[in-house]
């Protein structure tokens, strides 16, 4: 079955070859013999209600010096594609939302979008995790300064974070009697005009913030534990954390099983669960990463797993 795959991503010439998960997925698709078309969000359009894009033929290579070649762009309907990988990194802003509307129009014409456009809009990566209270630490989502301060007073040691951040940006650790709690709340909530999240601090962060990748509801058996640098509370690699590949624990698998049916129901075929200690903290649906780091050590072939799942969906 010849399959045509489009990818919507950040500029391919600026990716980090050694770490970029989108490149790993594209290499896996190409190894299957599938054709690739490259797009950025600015290439998308609705023409009299029909989803179009300026699509550029793409070839990828497993070479740090030469990882891609682009052909000549062609303005063509998105319905000409079998599958679209939506891999645009946050920020999750209005432009991202508009792109999901165009992708949803393509879905109505039979194109498989990974992940489903509506679920990209609906499943905020911080708030989505709160649908599984049996898996999460105590957590509050609010913009009310009094309610946020009361949560800190109750739990003493907490993490404040914005709802639209990535890579550990905007995260504050506030301990008991921390004199900066008021200014943290004022800064993140912009004086009560923006909704934020606060979680009970999980001391096991020193052992790593685990990224568990889910492919069509099934957990990859190895995860990447992102261990914070000395003096840091953030394990994100972008914040200087060190990645350590390790096998899933029984608790990790239990959390994955709790979330799995909901991912399948929402068409979320490729997702990253963030787990600290025994607790689920985030569910990454936009452009989860860490494939190359895990594959490099354990030969897990995560990209191939996803392509197999996509083929099954298309066949069905």
C-alpha cells in the first residue's frame, strides 16, 4: 500500500539532528517506502472551504551533515495525502488553533491527522492530566490569587507553572514560608488575569522527570528520565537536564493503562506522558519528543511502531 504522508513542522533546516523526534518519524516513514511532503503552518489555506497547502516533496537522510532535501513546492489539496503528522512545536496560540481548523477540514475528507485536530485543541498538556486524579499529585488550576495562595499554605512545598509553557519555561518552586509566593502568583497570573497551575512538589524529581511515549495507546517499554542539573528543580533537557534511558516501572505501566483508553478514544496516536515518582504531571499531545534518545540506547524503533499503527488505521 503506497502511502503519502505530509508533515507540518518548524523549519527543517533549523532542527537538532541528533535529538529531533520529527526527523526520526520521517525516516521511519521513508523506510516504509512512503512519500513525504513538507509543510509549515504558513503553507496551510482554506480555499472556498477546501483545505489546501503549498506542499514540498521531501527526502530525509540519516546524516548529520545532510539530513534533508526539498523539491519544488506544489499548491495542492490536503485530501491528496493519506496522513498528516502535525508536529509544530508550541506556542499553542491562535495560529495553532487556526491550523487545526484547516486540518479538521482535511479529516472530513478522509485524511488521517496525527494527532486528531480537535484533540490538539481540547487537550491542554497541563490540564488534560487533571482528568486522571488517581494518577496525579494534588493540583489546582486557577487564576484567583487567594485560591492559589491557599493551596501553597496547605501543601507548603509547591510548583507553580503556566498552562502554555514548554521546555520548563516559567516554572517556579515555592517552599514553605517562601517570601516570593505573592510575586510568583502575580507574575504568572498577570495579576489574576491568566489561569495557571500549581502542583504539590514531588521530591522524586531528583531521580528524573520520566517521558513515557505512547503509540496508539501502548507504552514504549523504555522511557527517558530527565534528571535536573545541580541546583535545578526542572528536569527538562532544554533546562539543562540529563537524559537517562530506563525501563518502565510497574507504576509507570499502571499510569499508562489508566490513560490509554482515553488516548485511543480521542485519536491521540502519539503522546508523551510526564511522570515524576509515582505521579502523572503532564500529557504532551502537540509534538512529544525523546524518540531519538530512547532509540539510540535501546533500539526501540519507535518511529516504526507509529508507522505500523498508522498503516493499520488507514487499512481500517
